[in-house]
């Protein structure tokens, strides 16, 4: 009986349970702003040079390269942290393929990881990763860089879109059609849970403020502050501050010192000086222990500034060992720091062996190499030391007595100066020992060869590159890394092929001139013509002057507005393009003989260049200026090219104008029926255009009938 009762109770409970409605399915958790920052998830991994390669050698790694002193990085911090936590907590399981027990984590499904790299601490690592601006979000796969995020760095939507594109490629069909992204916390809320570990120094704050003034979405990444090499004597710039100089200490500290000094001459009322002050303070901090930084107030020390020949404010001059060179570059923090570091390291360096030189070549596009041997005397080295100042900011100077390098570059006489551009040697034309010691002559030669084979066009070198040359200018889209790299490679190969062909043609032409000279000499000897023999013997072998052809490229994204206005090219819409530019005549060519655009291909480039050089009128040139300026320049060019003809035309035009004016003047004293001019009252010329009772254009009524 007891068992029956228990059985009935059990049956009743089952029936009740089956009749009860099933509980509703538990909805997926929706992320809100309150869930955006979750302190339970692991902290973002910070990578260093010691663990970088080992850590990212397997899987996908989405890495943020940043500087703690960069304001754009600080603003992007809450977005990056929220993105990391959102995906880390998300489940890749879908309704079509649910996991019965517990779904694998996001990391397990996609082998996707997040990490940070502090570029302020590990600048060399960031340079190796191609970081040019902060913050930079790079995606790495199995230790190799796969892609770089391009867009607004503090946009959760764009960052998520970038990730979803790659996640779908990893596992097709696994991503949902739409994501409800969380709202990142405000910067103030984020900093409460993630306090800044280190406060920036005043100089770093100044650098950040100066960088924020630029109208870009990211801050240009300054190069890491290197450890200064060991030096003899007192440490330069020990406090990282600009030293105030005046007439009482300038001679002793600057002019008589062997250490270098980078000095700003300014006036307090000068607006340009005031705008540059933050950059100068940052420069002083960055060059701590490397280079002395000073400043002179020209309102107080006017006589000192006059002796230094300061004619404008601000004037920036580098002094060392009694010599000086004026800085004429841009006044941004990055430009000043880059130039000053090169100035601090501007001495002549010794190359021990070929292995060391191979590493040096990887770092520089242009290198000056001085070969010497045991017979090289002190006068040669003293002359060489005087050419280092003009080279600052252009190319390094090395010296070597390596037999291996001498054989490689076919050095047969010592000392010898060579410039290497893309490992292509060009030799200084020294015909006597005096030439290798002529500093002015060496510097003049260096100025003609210190640019790379295909330099980047910028505001500081545009005149040097463009003036007086026919320039093959590549206009490239730097945002597309692979296409950008290939376009630059094609430009470089085209330039190399052009210069190799030019050298061969010049050798053949020079040989033809030698043969012609020898034939004249032999002909004079056969005729017994002593005078003709002397003239033929003294004929110099000189090649005719031709317009130089140069190659360069410009960032069509960074200089977008200038490129559009000047050449009507938009690389974002049209892709990479090449033009042939003649700055002197304000004209350019952007198509070939078939009317097609010039693409960054060595074959296409060389074909168009040859057509332009042989017959510039064969192709339709376009102008970079308006009609009136074009007409003025055309007349000016014509006058310069044909001065005699121009003078004759001017004389004829003036004579014709004089005769026409004289003829009109004589006609003014007689009737002119054609104009309806008849004698009027009181001897005037009435009923005509210029007389009568009414005032004429040039005469009054009843007055003289002269109208000229």
C-alpha cells in the first residue's frame, strides 16, 4: 500500500512537469557600455624585442604600436581595450552549428591574439615593423606582417570591420551577419581603471602638443632616442635643455669648442620664433647627451647676431671646430631632430671589412667612400675633414683601406673618393693630387651626386630635384603597401637602365670624338701641316651639353592637394601614375604616343622618356600654369632662345607703331570724309567724332581738332 501511494505521487509529479510550459531559451548576453571594460579578462600582452618573434611565430596577432605620450594613442586606448575584451569574451558558435557542451573560446577557434608594443621604449622594434605613425595597428600571421589597418584609429566600427574581414577568411561562414558592438567608455572612465604608468616629461608633452597641431589622423613617429656613444671630455647637453648664449660666452663655448653646437638666433616678438619654441624645447630633450643646443636673443645681443650675419628670424646654425653651416630645412620636431642627430654623428667613420660595409649599405641609399693607403698624407685627411659639414643631412662619409673593397670598386690610384648609389659607383674626377685636396671642388662635385637614384620629392629638395632637368616623377599611393613597393622598384629599375644606357652612349660618343681627333692628327701629319697638327692636337674631347634627366617619386596621398592642382591626378581614384615634368617650361607629359596614361613600368617609362628627349613636340604636353602666365613664359623662352630674331621683331614693331602714329597725326589736320569729319564752327571740327559743340574724347568744343 505504501509503495502504491509513492508510485501515484511520482506519476502525478511527472504529469505536472510535462504539462508545465518549457522555460524560455536564455538570450545571449548583449554588451553594453557597462560591460565594455571587464577587469576579469587577462591584461593585454606587452611585447618586447626579447619575446616578440617567439611570441608571434604562430597564429594571428593583432598588435597596437603606440607611444604613451601620443594623444591619439591615449584617445584610442578605450576603443582598443573594449575591442579586445569584446572579442575575447565572444563565442564563435552559431545557431546552425551549436556546441552541445561548452563552445571553444574565440582564441581557440581562430588562433587570434591581441598585443601591444610600446614604441617609446622599443623604438628599434617599431622601426623594424615599419611603424611610421602612432598608433599603428598591424596584423601578423605566423611571424610575418600580413596587413595594416588603415582608417580612423578610435573607430570601433572600422577596427571591427577590419577584423571581421580576416576572421571570415580564416573560417568561412563562421561570422555573424551583424554585430552589436559595445560602446567604449569615456576617456575619463577608462583612465580610472587603467591609470597611466608613466607621466611624460615636459619635453615629451611639448612634442605631443606640436604633433597634434598637424592636420593628420595620427602622430608622426619620431625615431627612438639613441644611447649617445662614449665621448672624450665633458658630456654635451647634459640636462637636455637649450643653453642661453650671449656675447660673453659665445666665443668660448661655441666657436672655440671642438663639440658641436646647434644654435637658434631669434627675437621674442617674432611669430615664427614663437611657433618654433615648443619644437626647440623637444629638440633639446631629444639630443640630451649627444649635441649641445643653444639660443641667442638678438634683441639683447644685436652686435653678436650681426657678426654672425643673421638677417632673418629665426636663423639656425650648426657650429663645430670653427666652421659653420646654416640649417635650411623645415622647422617641425621630426625634421629638426633628424638633422641634428646627423650633425652630431657627422664625423668620418672607418670601415674595417666588407661585412661591416654591407650592413652600412642597407641603412643608406647614398654613401661617400674615401679610399686611402699607407702613402696618403695628413694634408689629404685634413682636406677630407673639411667636407663633412656640407654633407650633413645628405649622406654619410666613410674611409677605408680595405683591399677587398678596392678590388670590388676597381680602385687603382690612392687616395680616391667614390659615391655609391644603389651600389653603383661614381668617381670623383681628380686629375692631380691638388684636386683631391681642393675642398670647394669636392663639395661642388658632391652636390651633383648626393641625391639617391630615385629620391622622394619633398618641400626641402624640390628645387634641387626639379629645376633645370627633365624629371620622371612617380606619383604613388603610399596607403597600398604592396603596390607602393612595386611601383618604387619599377621606378628604380627604370632609372638604373636609363643611366646605364646613358653611360654607354657617352662612352661611344667620347670614343668617336677621340677617333675623329686622331684622324685629324694623322691627316695633318700626312700633309706635313704643322699648324693643322697643333690645332688638331689641342682639340679638347668635350661632349655637347644636354638637358639632364632625373627620377623622383612623390607621395600622392600626403601631397594630394598639390598633385591634384598641378597635374590633375588623384592616386586614390586613378592609381599610381608617372609623368615627365619640365619645371623650367612649366609643362609635363602624362601620356604616351598612343594617348595612354604612363604606368609605373620600366618599359613604359623608358619609351616615353626617349620620345620626350628626342622630340618633345611629338607628344602633347600639358601646362602646370594658366594661359596668361603660359603666354608670358612662351614669349620669354622664345626671346631667350632666339635673341637676334627677337631684337629684329621688336625694332620692326616699334618702327611700324611709330609710322602708324605719325600717319594718324598728319591726318588729324585735314578733312576725313571716311569718318564724317567736316569743318565746323569757328574753325573747329564739328559734326564729327572728336569735335563739334560737345566735348570729344581728347578735345573740347571749338578747340583744336587734334584727337591724337
